[in-house]
C-alpha cells in the first residue's frame, strides 16, 4: 500500500508543481534576451525624408472624384444617446498603385457622412477601418465626430471592400523588395493621403480643423499619415494600434506574426534594419510635424504589445500627447467616446496640455503579510480632477488580470496609494488613471515597473495547498484498499494489487498529461507561427472584465478547483471523470468557435492562414477517452475478483460495455 501511496504523492506533486509553474507563467518569460540592449546598427534610411519626396508622386495623382448613391442612416449618438440621422454620399477617388505596377492608378471606394446640421464650414474627419474590414465598418467610430458636427470620410483600404488594388497578404505585409513596389502599407498610406486631399478639396470643410482617426490597421495608418502630413492635421487618434514592432518579439503570442506569417525567432536582423524602418509607426511619430495625439490601446491587445506603448508615446514628437490605456482591454475597447469627445473639444478650442502626471515617490514598504508598493504622485490639471485610480497587475500570477484601487488626495495636487502583496510573491506593474470633469472622461499615464512584492507566507501557502490536494486522494486510496482488498485471500490480494497498481499508474499519467496540456498549444494560427495555450486564455481572455465583469476575479480559481476535484474523481469514478473532461472539451471547443468568428470572420483575414486546434486541445480529448477506458478496466477487474456486484438496471453502464 505504501508503494501505491508513494506513486500518488509523486503524481500529485508533479501536478501541483505544474499548477504552481503555470500560476507564475507569463509570456514575458519567453523573451529573446533584452532586445533594448542589443547593438542594433540601423541603416541611415529615414522614412520621413522618403515621404518628403514620395508625396509628390501621390499629389500628382488626380483625385478624379466620382459620387454614387445617396442614402440616409439612422444612428444613436454615443454622447447624448439621442437618435439622429446622417446623410451618406457614396464616393470614389483615385489613389496611386505601386511604382511600376499596372494599372498605375487604383480606384478607392468610400462614403462621406454628413452631420444633422451642415454649415458653410465644418470640421472634417478622416476615419479608417481595420484589416479585413471595409468603409462601412468604421461608421460606429465616426458617430462621435458626426455628433460634434464633423463631415466624415470613411474609405476602404486598397484591396478591401469595393476598393481596387492588391489584397492584403503575408507576402505584402512582411514584404521583400522596394517599399513602394511591394508593401501593402505603402498603398494604404498613399490612400490615406488621398483621403485627406478629398476632405481638403471640399468647400464645406474647414481645412484648419481636420482630424484623423482609425482602428487597428487604420490606426497604424493614422500615425503614419500624421508623420507625413502633420502640418495639415489638427489632431490624430489611433485606436487599438501602436508602434515599435520590435518589442513584439518579447511576446510570441501576438497575432501580427500570424499576419506576417513568420515565427518571431526567424525574423532576420536585415528586416529590422530595412523593411521595418518603412512600416513601423514609431519612425513616423518622430516627425517634427506631429500634431496633437491621443493613443487608445488595451493591455491585452491580441495584435500589439503593451510593452510598445511607452516607446511609441515617447517617440511622438509633440508636447500635446495623451494616453488612454484600458486595463484588460483587448483588440476592441469600450467606453472611450466621452474621452474622445473631450479630446475633440480641446483640439477645436486650442486647449493646451489639460493635465500632467508626475511620480514623486515609489517605495516598497515591509508589512506583516508582505511588502506593499507605496506610490506618491502629483497631477497638474486645467480641468477638475474627479478621482485618481491606480491600475496594477501581478505579472507572475495566473489569471489575475489588471486590478485598480482608488488613490487618496492628500493636497491640491498630490495623491497617494499602495499596492498590497498578492497571495504569492510576484513582480508588479502599474499605471495611473486620471478621471477628470465630465461623465466618463479619463486618461492614463504610461505603464511603470514596480519591482517585486513579496508575501511572507508564500511557502506556507504552497505547502497548505499541496497538502489539501494530496490528503483527500490518500484517504480515497486507503478507503478503497480497506473496503475491497483486505477481504481477499492472500493470492487474490496480490493479483488484485497488480491491477490496482496499473490503474493508479495510468490515472497518474493521464492526470499529469492533462496539466501538461494546459501549457501546450490550444490554438495555432497559420503555419504554426503563433500558438496560444490554455494558460494564455486564463491570462488574457478570462481576465476580460468588460465581458465577464466581476466574474473575472473567480474564473481562474473556479477552473483550477474543478481541475483538482476532477483529479479526485479520477481515483473514485474514472468513467464519470472522463465524461466531465469530455464536457470540458466541448466547452473549450465552443470557446474556439466563438473566438474564430471574432478573429477570422472575414475573407480577407482568412488569406493569412487557418486557425486550427492544437495538440493541447487534442490531449484533453485523449485524457477523456483514456479515463473512460480505465473506468471499464477497473470495473472488469473488480468484477473478476468479486469486489463488486453488477447492478442490472436499464441505464447500467456495465451493460453498455458488456461487463458481466
């Protein structure tokens, strides 16, 4: 019996070790060295100087504007909530194709959206959609501008919707050859310049009040256009897009590598020193023409890393730059319209630097439970500050996500607060959220590293959790032995123990295999360029509080409690445990189907490769099947040694599998 208990203890220690390792698993650990310290000798190429010459070619392309059908759209104003109507005019205009391509000019398609009240001169907005979408998909982004009286142009990028031009593909994103002959980014930047010219050529648009916004791929083009034509733009607002592509290699789960169809390990140095200098918005943001800018990005964006936020923000060559970082936000963000409206008003009214945040002091203080990070900040603001929050995240804990606490106002401009230690010792990061006057107007600081917060009782908690996991199984095995094996004769007892040993060894192996499967690929993107594990889902998807609300605090603990309970069940009723794992398999399949529709629902995105289920997902099904087979094996040998009497019922599992 001691042998069997030893087997179980080894099994469960391995499983608990895997759980503890996954609890401390973060994709930052997959970095490829400190990239900031690499001696990278960039070439002398300057993309802004390139566009100073290339824009002549773009401007020489006659717009040849043509108008199509007119229609009316009923929409809900995002600020007031009132129902409104806007007139829509379909528009076509010319844009340059690649150099030496045939035809040399492509026709872009879009819509002009007019506010309810059109004046002789209205502010204008160029609004650009994301990859795989088309012009009408950016209407919701335009509504806040319509409510402010803007005339908005939404056009489809080349190769999207009804616009002509090469369709986006991995070959023209991670491109070879000359930028203006092979890069899809070149086509969309040229198209954005033409879109700006369309607005400038309208007599009902005030050329001194043109703003530019866009999401995702459109957000990238927003930053590039601002670097090239910033003197013609009042302000820009890129949403769910950021620069500094090289930072992405610190996190191989980002889907830009799926779009590029390349493993981050295999990106040659020549790419960073050549092609990337032409497509990375970071180099456009350095322009001395850069207008006022507001970045809006989520911490858990599937395509862009939050590690790129600070270098992109610092690269923006303007004193009027602002951030809105959404804690646990993904490649879609909510509740930003009020802040954008405030930003629009500050642009139109010429408001300068409406707030500034300074970290005065950051100290780690030791307490009874562990160390706290105390933060003292100053906020100088022209607007009334309603409250200040500190958003923080424990980097090394599974599924914790970003949390926030309110800071205390100790004087007119000073705010203090502290981050408590977590259940286990962990590194911590944080940023400041400043809520200013208005309904839901807020902006943030950059993200700061806060060091490691230690919990003085971490080791005791590990011991406690492992003990609570092990003791029930020891009791289960001991009760099984006393109930069935002590009654057997010596020879039968020895033979029955052999069957039991095989059963427990296989259950232990399957249990370890299940926990290992959490670390293995759950979904693969394209040609296995990017893989997501179940642990990635815990860290990123299941911490999405704008979808799951307060449940995000409990999702990870609930799952792991269920995992451990299932481990107990494996040693009591393997068939039932297998059926529970089958239900879990079907649940995860549903998660995959929903996610697939969100990520690759358009035909344009399907060109970048299929999203397929990975080996980690397959092992869950294998685990389920294996437990059912073991359950049948257990029933057979217990019947053989007369440890149980099969019950003849209509739903008796024994009859299903022919056990007599």
